[in-house]
C-alpha cells in the first residue's frame, strides 16, 4: 500500500516497533546464551563469570574477551552424559518421525480422498487436539497408561496380557506421547500435498495397466514427497528439543537433551554448561533446515 | 462425487479415535466419584467442587488468564505490525534478518527460548514475575500472529488500498477504514490463538517466572509430576473445554474472513 512513496515517520514505525521487539527479546537473548556458553561457572549471583561490564571501556572489554573459554564445549565432548542425551534425542526423534510418517500418511491420504465438503471438517478435527495444552494431552496419557488404568483394564479383559504391564517411565510411553502429540504436524503437510494431486494422472496410470499398488508406488508417493519432507521436518525438529513428554512419560535413567538443559539449569545451576548444550542443539537443528532450504531452491531452479 | 473406500473410512475412524479417545477418557474420569483414580465410582461433580476450595489453584488460574489477555493483546498488536511490514514493505534495511526472526521462534525448542529470555532478564537485573512471562509469551505468540495476518494481507486485493490512497486518504486513514476491516477476522483469530498458546505454555513460563507468578500450567505440572490426581482431571477438563470453544470460535471467524475475501468487488 505504501510502496513507491516516501515513507512517513509513522510508516517507519510499522517496521521499527516489531523489529526492535524481536531484536531485544529474541536476538539479544540468544547472543547472551552464546556469550554465557563461553563463560565459566562461578559460585555467585548470577552463577557465571566473567560478566561484561560496559563501563570499563576498552581494557575491560579486552579482559572480558580474554577470559572467555571453550571449556564448556570441551566438557560436552568429554562427558558421556551429554553425548548420550544428544544421541538419545536424535534416536527418539528419528524413530518417532518414521512412525508418524507411517501412521500419518494413510490418514492424510484418506482425508484427501473424501468428498471436498468433508475435507475442511476433517482437517479441523485433526488440528483441534493440537490446541489443547500439550501438558494436558500428556497427562491424559498418564491416566490411560497407569498400572491400573483403562488400557491395562482393556488388555486384561481381552486376556491379551495376564499381568498388567508397566507402561509409564519407559521409552514406549515416550513414543506413544510423541506420536500422539505430533500427528497433526505430520498429517497437515501430507494432506496439503495429496490434496493437490491430479486425479487424471491416476486415471492415466490405471488406463496404462497399473495395479492400484503400482499407481500408489509410482505416482502418488513420488508426487507427495514435498509433503513428506515438510512433515518430517516439522516433527523431527521440535521432537529433538522436547521436554514435557519425556519428563512426564519417560524413565529417569536416560534423559533427552531438553531434560538435560532443564536439569543443568534448575538442578545443577550450571548455566554456562546449559547454554553450551543449547547452542550445540540449535546448530544440530539448523542443519537439516539449511539442507532442506538448499534442496528446495535447487528443485525450484530445475523447474 | 467420490466414494470413500472402506479402507480410507476405517483409517479415518481409527485416526480420529486415536486423537480423541485419550481426551474423552480424561474428561469422563474427571466426573468419577471414586477417590481412587482408576476405579469407577459413579458420576459426580465432587472434584470440580473441590477445585473452588483450592485457593492456590484458583489464584494461578486468574494469573494465567490475566497473562493470556495481556500477552495475546500485545502479540496481536506487534504481530499485525510485523505482518504489515512483511506484506507491504518489500524493501527495507534488514528485511532478511527480520523475516528470519519471525520464523525462527516457530522452530526453536521452547527450552532454549525460555533459557535465553531468562538469561536476558538476569543480565538486565530485572525482577522476574508476571511481566517477564508476559514479555516471553508476547515474543513467541507474535510470530504465530504474523503468519496468520500476513497470509490474509497477501490474499486480499491491494487495489482497494490503492484506490483509497488515490482518493486522497492518508496511509493511517487507509489502514483504519480499508485494511483493518478486511483483515479483522484474521486478527481476531490470531488473538485467540495467541491466547490459547499463552494459557498452555509450561516450559517458557517456568524459565521466566518469579515469585508470585505461578501460572496454571506450572501448578498443574508440579502436581502431575507425582502422578495422576482426580482434581487435576477436573482442571484439565475445564481447560480442554475453554480452549476447544476458543479454537472453534477462531475457526468460524477464519471462515467468515475467507467468505468476505471471496465477496470482493470485481475489478
């Protein structure tokens, strides 16, 4: 609306206010995390040193820079606790993303195959649980999975098991919680890709003698690959940093990385270590995004 | 009309059952009269009645609602401005960084967002409490608001704005009498989603809160960590109800918004 005209003071404010807010409360905090990850733990308030004192001028700044250290990152490499929780997080995120793909694909496919006027309602129904608090959804599963909870009642009544299995505090419970919570994130992008699928392509394949499975394998699946990649990214990235689900449903012996950050912070009050763990986690999460962006750009260039 | 195959129908039924049964179980058990969570003792409202007497819980609920009102309003204001900036100003210094900062919080793990904001507040020696959580929630929610409002801004006919400007309306007047009415449903929907996000958040609030500002999710979390409790079933059921109504209302508004967009005048 304002393009091509000289912008007035008020129009500049439209950009500057949200810009300033994000710089102050998103960018600056993250820079502080990086800075503290290079500091040392200290028995003080706040519990790290050195502190940057701007009043000290150049000599103060030089002294500050000289006392920064990579010790926290060395600690990450040497202490198996951190390594194990990174591996654990990546492993859980990778497997649950695969499970989500396998479960989400048929659901997205089924929604995309229903008559148009139902599709909106079905999509809304898929997203609706996402808006109730994650905490509540996970708590609902604590109810169901507890030792004398509904699931074990049903399993006992159907004599599938003789003894009630302990579901809680196990990786199985974490997987159930994650798959339940992230299903909408997988179904939506898959649906968006499948919904655009041109029916005439399927008919053409059928006319040329393809069986239904072959049509699915050769036409539908490749054409929905963009949705698959988007869905997998949307699930994988937040699952790696998940805290609430493993904390409430998982066991205490092998924490995920989100729990490790939480523990270092609230339990051990080791802020520099927690910050270093966080910085490495962000780097881990940004990598697949950059790769994806790169691929998407290349694909766009080919077309 | 397409026919729904038996396989697809079964998939849909199973999928929806998986999504809704756990919540249904929670709500049903919240009406359980029995003291033991897992034993069914008939229907009763006793856990809902018990909630009213729990002063700490009621206080937390009011804090959470106040927090959601404040942060949703601030996030809607900032997010709408950001959406205008992204959708209407195609060139300004640092646009790439700006767009990056809008999208990054959407994929940033909550633990890290919370941690970084806490470190900022500590570095600035700010006393933590209600307002620090409000700032944190505003920051994360404004990005969602921007996405929703921006989609609407990109969608509608720019020539309407240009016509108003050509007829001599100054930019602010154009915004208030042309742009805002057209994007209003999206703005309201975004406000509701920001409200729900704030009401739900546990992790970011845990990092940025201070004494006297224990939000409802923090209180619920500290209770349910130790196991399932009947009162918690009741609290959670109420929250499911409130959020459900808000989201359905937001959905209806978005529909209205789309209908209004479809009824645009011919060029």
